[in-house]
C-alpha cells in the first residue's frame, strides 16, 4: 500500500499532534528528542541510560510507531527508538525547540545550522562590530564598507575592515593597491590554523588604504587572501573544515586575535550574501549590529521573510531583533520620498514578525514594538542613494577624490549611523 503523501513542510505540525495524542511519557525518559535527519525522516532519540527501563521503552516505542503511521515517507521505516550517549544528544540542542515538557524537535543539518543560534556578547577588546549583509548581491555593500570606515576613521576611530565574502572577494582589492596588500588573508589564517600555525600569520594580515594616511584615526583592511592568492581554490576548499569547533567559533577566534593584535574601536565585516551558513555566522553568531541591505523588490522581501519567519518560529526573535537595521540600498534619485514610503511599509510588515504584539489602542509600555513612522525603529529605512558616479565604478582606493559623489549618496546613512546605530540607540 502506497503511504500517504506528507510534504516536508507538514512534518512538524504532524509531529506536534502525534506527541499530544501519544499518551504520557515517563519523566525518567526525558529529555526526548524527535530528530529530523538529513533525509527529512523523524526518529525518536533518548539517552542510552533509558534503554533498561521497560515502561519508558514501551511509551517511547508507542510514540515511534505513531510517528511512522502519520508521517508517511518522512517516518523512519527502519525502526523505533535510538538510544544514544548523553553527549551526542547535547550536541543537538542548538536547533532544539520544546513542544511539551521534556520533548524537543531537533534538526540534523548539512548546512544552515548557524541560523539556529544567536551569539553572546564577545569579550575581546570591546570593539563595536558591524555586519553588512544582503540576501542579494550588487547592492553596494563594498562601497558602504569603505565609506563607513573612512567616516569613522575621520573622527579618530581605529577601524578594521574584514572581507568575509570569501567566494566572491572584492572589497579588499577595491580598497588596496595590489603591491600594498598584506602577505596573508582570511583564507590563509583558516588553513594555517588547521595545523596550529594561525599565530604565524596574524601579524601580516592587515594593510592600510592610501587614503587612510591623512585621517585622524586609522583604517586597516583584512583581505580574503594575501598579496599573492596562491592556491586560493585549494585553500577555500579547506576554510570550512571542522576542528571540533563550529566555523562560527573559529571565525570568532580569528576576530578576537585580530582585536587583541590591532585594538580597533570598530570592526566592519562584509558578509557573503544569501542564506548560507557562512553568512549566518556573521549575522547571528558574532555579536555584531547587522545592516540588512535591501531594495524594494518582491524577491528581496520574500527572501528576508524566509529568514525572519525562521527567527520567529524558533524563538530567536528576541535575541536578534535589537541587532538589526535595514538599509534602503540603491535608493533612486528621482521620487525618493515616495519610494522610501513604500519601502518603509514593506519593511514594517517584515519586522512585525519580530516585534512584540501591542493591543489595539493600548500602551506599548516596555514592549519591543514600533510605530510605522518611528524614524528610530529598526524597520525604518536607512537610505543610501543611487549615484551615477559611484555606480559607474568609482575607485575605493582614492575615496577623497570621490567625495563629491559620496557626500549626497551617504549623507542620510551616515547621519543615521552616528545618531542611532553607531551610538547604540536602536531598540528600546
């Protein structure tokens, strides 16, 4: 008999119903993990310490049988309960969410795991961190990273700019002359760290753009690769190797070492675009304020909606929402007021999934919620205007010569950054 078709998106709803109707599970069997494996099939997993308890086994077998009957091909056809070591169960907790006391839903993933956690405040030098992220490419993140670094250094800050778009590096080459690039870059540190040689390259990973010499502060760029890329693809293929720590933990280690070595007051990270694990590390795991670059297009809002719904569904909204600001990238020069009004309305619709609900006509009190027109709200667009000169490929190696184009393009962005984002005024 052909099993009932059950779509992937229907799995968890059926699992929750199955748990509710499966009967009591002895407390001594808890915690119980319902693990959706790499094939999308759900198994019951508990500690091996439970295996000898007959009544617990009976209740767990009953649950496993019921799950197989309601999940179709997404039920685990090859058996019942998995009894595993407590340490192995502990490794699942980052993606776990409780559906009733002692029962958790867990994802086992090839990629995407970093979207399930939000990093805690870092304890290196206390430098403010900023991630420039977008779900689509070509929205001006590299130019913004350079302009923001220039702006902060002009007021005396020590700024570290890190190119983490490793699959499509370009920020560092746009800011540095080839001959002035450092000997090593991000990929070099990751592959040398695999064999315990990370410290050998830390001191040769930064270089200053020529225009930084005349500033009150300082700018240092950490490129994706060194002056000679060498076997870049071979290195790139090893960057994400596990050493027992997650890639996010290794990246945190690199940033912390750079902070100790360079003592910046601000770190600007250009993230890889898209919903990839590597982007997740810079968005959720590094205690950075995240500038979400967007254009007012259906595809952009749809992609961001996927991410925001995930944060809401897995209870991460309260941890991530105060770190977010949205940027209206490539804001058109003509009819900008009307464009930004429409952008703000769609952004508000997006952010409402992570805001607290406030009763109609009620007092928001301490709730994390904002009016549509609140110009300090995370959903309020920080505009960067499209400029013909910058769009034509103005060089980031000589920003002062581009000041006539930079000033009107970034005036609103930099004002908002200084008063709300960089000043820590986002959130309530």
